């Protein structure tokens, strides 16, 4: 059964054993997963096992986990992240088999999650079987009237009082970026102290908070939101941020991605590599998605371009316009559709 996030609350009291959360919006996806977890715990779950489909992935181990009782808990949640939504022939067979089996069990929930599922995935036998026996939440970024409704609902959740013009203005600033909108409303609620804000007051407060940092630039790039990253880059330049600092930030992300790819090619697991790189748990998915989106070859090419930029910044000929153009090129390389200048 397919439902939208706004409908999820109606199904939390009677959850099927197969749960799926796929979508392109990180905030909504995480909130839906949290809601499903809490509902499972309230229904008796005592233990949670989290897995990520990496290459290679032991599908037989997943089958055994789903078919065996835990020594520590009678009811469990097994979460499996499908970063590319491509389980392969073996994985598709196992998931199809489990969909049939788990529908008859009472001691386990299988929660699958990952990026947006396109027709390539939803038309497969394994996905249709899971959809038939389970609950599929489409965690998509709302648009149009749905987005306006989301803004209003989220403002009320934060106890933020906005007049109609202020709400429309806020929505226009953060369209397509629910996480940033949610963070802004949380901050505004603290500033407002329960008083209603109009558009003028909102503009004043948001202007005070509009300065970007190189860390926000890195997050936007890893998320593949190149348009937002270029906007941040332009703002950083306008604010007088040193090109060397911006270059350090971008190059650090490329270097980390390349290191993760190299370790993975040598057979190391991604969780171990990220732990060694001291990547926060909340940011690990950003790096994994960037690797899936770009691939090792593009990342290596970007590192070569980053090295050339470093030489430019250290050289005697300080061409500021050229430096920022090169920085924009490095940002654009986070888009898998990027083509170098002069390419056919």
C-alpha cells in the first residue's frame, strides 16, 4: 500500500511486517523512519538491527536474520538501506521470498529505505511484491499547495505565528529545501517568543541569519544540490570570504570521497571507512549518496582539478575572477551530468 507522509499517522496503529520509505527528501524520509520505528517499539519491538546494502552484500545473512529468533528480544526491527535501489538478481529473489514469509510472522518488521524509487524499480517483481504485502511511504519533497501546507503545519509545530504574507515569503525562500526551512522556523520561534511575525519582521530576522559558511557549502555539494551550492558560493564571495578557505572546504570533501572510494576498492566496508575518517553519523549518508551518484572516476578527475586550483591559488598571478570561476567549476563537478569546458 502506497501512502504519502501526511497519511502515515493513520496507519501507525496497525503496521504490516514490510515497511518501505523511499524518497528524495532527507528530512521527510528521516521523520517517516523515526515515526515507523516508534510505532514498532510501541507495538512490542525491543531490538533494532541496521544494515546497508554494500558491494558485496550477504543476502543469505539477511534471510537468516529474518527467519531466526533473536536471543535478546522476541520482537525486532531489521532496517536495510538500499542506496541505489538495485538489489541485483540474488537480492531481488531474497526480498521477494521475505515479502511472502514475513506477512505471516508476528515477531519482526523489515524496514527498507533509500532514495526515490523510479519506474525502473517500482515495475520490478520484487518491489511489487513488497508493495503488495507492506506499507510504502513516498518521502517526496512537496510542491505547490502541498508545500505551502507543509510550511503552515511545520510553523504550528514550532509554535511560530506567521501572518499570510510572512508565510508565503518564508516558503519562497526555502522551496525545495525542507531541512533549511525547518531549521529557520525553529530559530524564528525562539526569537519571536510567541509573537506573530509579519513579512517585514521576517525579512529582518532572516537577513540577520543569511550569512553562509563553508560547511553549509560542503553539505549542499554532497547532497548534489549544485544550484544551492553555487548560490552559497556567490554569497561567500560577496561577503569577502577568502578563496583559499573555500577551496580548502571543497577540496576536503573531494579528498574524503576519494579516500572512501579507495578503501572500498580494497575491500573495506564503508561504515569502517567512515568511522576511521571521523565522519559524523548524520553526515555519512551524504557521503554514501555522493559516491553512488558520482563514481570513483569522476571523483578522481575532480581531485586533479582541485590540485590545479591549489596551484593557481599559490601562484604569483592572483586572478581573483579566475579563482572563483575555478571554484564554481569544482562545485559543478558534484553534478553527475557535469561536462568539462570545451567538451562536445
